[in-house]
């Protein structure tokens, strides 16, 4: 018994030691440090993505919310009216502090020399010559929010903050009783309709006449290059063009007179605006986009202003150096370029991957091609832009111009940046992603399926077409989704091969041949860059940067979601063969 007791006591002493030793070694043997490290890295990455989305969404969605207007009377008598944009703490220079009252000097000294200041969005750029103004706290004598103060959005010179003094209808002064005045609203609607009619005539009707004149001139030039000026064909064409020119000039004159009448009618309807300092500004009713009493809006009215701004943003064209108005041309250009890129990159990427995986004899050459494809994925995007400009635009486009459009030279048609060359450039940029993803998807299809198909008498192409490729389509779609996401957000190469600040015409319209791949276009990514870094005032463009970023993220998400739904349906068809 004593021996057994000693044995039990010894084992009881050794068990805690072995357990302690196990606790010291088991964590490493089970890989828990690596698990915690990987989990922590994933959590940090998710938090960074969520933080970015929260920052963009919170600023972008709130951009169109109507903000209150304040009238700040300063101690020096200066009056500032505007929207409070943001506040910060700053350190005034000692010379300014020395001129303040003893009370403020003590406050600033107690705050270690710092004091608050607020940035106000002024509007009235045509009067003040500035969009924003800082107002330090120590200069504020009085802050008011008058209910009659209006925020007036104009088609030119940005917003106006002030009141309406009077307005004219057909040149006759009318008393202004408020924005709900039926006469005021009616005149505004009529003036806006006339402005839209002017725009339609100038862009559509006069545009057609100008295109017809240009087409006739180019046709005559083409005959001149082919047969010479002394040929009978040129003389006959010249006679036809002269007669056509007379008729087109008559149409042009009639349309010009129509536009002039509409402008004269709009010029009779004006309103006189007054800013808080008493200075006046007279504008046409057609230049008034929207007006509201910012400090006297009900919840329903705020919601109405908010959604009307969103509608304008989505369907109208930009104005005021792209810092106001809409971005419809940029939405259209981004979607058109992305879809055209996918139509190019998908077949080329899939065909290349099929050849490398299914047909090519594996060896050093194929290995070299794969290494080159992987390296292409790491080439900076601007390099692709330079290549696209040099090869597609200058070489291929220049050759097309010299063969098919010699009469237009030296003005290039395809020999410059355009939608087609932009799509091809981004297709080159993203094709390595599609190739790698497609190869991985093809390799994941079980070999037994290929052998079973061949054993049943199917040819190699039939096996690929009916067995391998359908089961690899979810993986192929993954590569296409990644390509679309990258292509839609690229900006650097597009700056060289087709994107512009403002495109007067969309790549698709009602004129033959209806799709104009040679035209330049607008892009949401470049729009963000232009507004954020190229506008005359970075602060004025900041709200538009955030809301355009939200729109670009939403557009990419919609395109990706559509592709993901297609991929999921393809997976369900082969649920028993997922990989």
C-alpha cells in the first residue's frame, strides 16, 4: 500500500508539470499564434474597408441635404451669410490677438493660444469673388437664421444667398410675395421650358444642319482627292453641294431666328436678387434652377429638395466646372466603356486560357507565356495608357483615317483618343486576370470527366464545349467580375486615350451610325479627379467628390452583383461538380 501511495503521489506531482508543459507547447503546435495573427489581420482589413465605406457614404449621401443659412455679424461690422461648411481649431497670429479685448485674450491664453473658427459657404461668387470665408469665433458679434433668406441655385455663377427684391414679367415689374407665388412659379416654368427648347434647337436641329454641311464638304473633298478638281464628277458634286448649301443655310437662318425669339422672350422675364449687404444682381428666370427658404423648410419640403437634387444629379449634365449639376454623361460613358471592355476581354481571355490549358504542349515556352501573363498583371496602368495612345490611337487609328477618312485629314477621326481605344486599352490591362482565373477554373474540372467524354466517342472540342467549359464558367465569371471591377475604376490610362472633362456629345445618339466609337467620353473616375484636384476651389468640389464616389461604388456594385447572380445560377446547374 505504501508503495502504491508513493506512486500515486509521484504521479500527482508530475501531472501538473506535464499539463503546464503541454500548455506551453500546445498553442504553438496547434498554430494558435498564427490563427490569432491571421484573424487580427482580417479584422483590421474589414474595419478599414468599413471605415472607408462609412466615410464615403456619410459624406456622399448627406451632400444634397438642404442646410440652414446663417447671417453672422462681426465685431468690425462685416456681415457674412452662408451655409456653415465645417469648423476647426486654429492658432491666430499674436498681432491679431493683441487687438482683441482683454476677455478674449484671457480665453485664448487659457486655451493655449487656440480658438474656434467656422468656414461658411458664401455663394454669390460673381459679387464676392470667393466661395468660402473663415469667421473666427472672436470676431462674431451676432448669429442669426432669418426665415426669409433664400438659397438660390443658378445655372451660372453657382448659388446665390439673399432675397428676391422684384421680378419682371414681359418687362413689367411685379411684387414678390414669396416662392409659392403662382405668377412667380408660372413664369419660372415657362422660362425653363423656353431654355430647354433653345437647347434642343441648338443641339439637335442646328446640329443636324451643321453635320449636313460638314458631310457635304467632306464628300466634295473626297471626290477631289480621288478624281481631282478638274474632273466631271467633282464639278457635278460641287453643283449639288452648292444647291444643298443654299437650302441648309436657309434652314440654319430660320433656326437661328427661332432661337433669337426665344432668347428675347426669356430676356423680358427677370428677377432682381439682393445679398445681405444690399448689392443687387439681375438674372433671367431661365437661369434659376431651384430656390428655397433654407431656414423655413418643413420636413416634407427638405425631403423634396433632397430628392430633386438627386434627380438632377443623375439625369442632367454638369455645370460650373463640373462642381454642380448632374453627371449623366459620366455615368453613360463609364457604363458604355466597361461593357465594351468586357465584350473584348472575355473572349480573348477565355480563348487564350483554353489554348494554354487544353491544347498547348506543356513545356518551357508555355511556362514562359504564363510567367509573362502574370507579370503583365503587375505593370503600372499608365504604361498601358501610353501603349494604347501610341499603338491604338496613332498607329491603328492613323491607318484607319488614312484609308477610310482621308478627306477629314489632318483632323483625326480614329487617330486620337476615343471610346474604342479606351476599351481596348483597359481590355489589355485586365486580360491577365481573366486568363489566370479561367486557367484555374479549367484545371479544377475533374480529369475523369474529360476521359469519360472521350471514351464515349466525343472529340476534344466537343469535350471542351459541352463538359469542361460549362463546369468552368463560374470560375470564368469570377475573372470577368474582377476585370470589370478594376476596369471601371481605372483613370490613369483613360486620361491618355479618350476621357475628357466635358463631352458635348454622347457616344450613342440618334444620328447614323448611332454608335460613335471614335468619340471622347466622360468617366466617373476622371470626374472625381477633375472635381477634386482641377476645380478652382477644392472646398467647393469636395461634396461632389464624395457623392460621385458613392455613385461609382454603386455602379460597380450593380455590375458585379449582376455578374455574381449569373455565376450563382451557373453553379446551381452543376451543383454536383462544384470546385
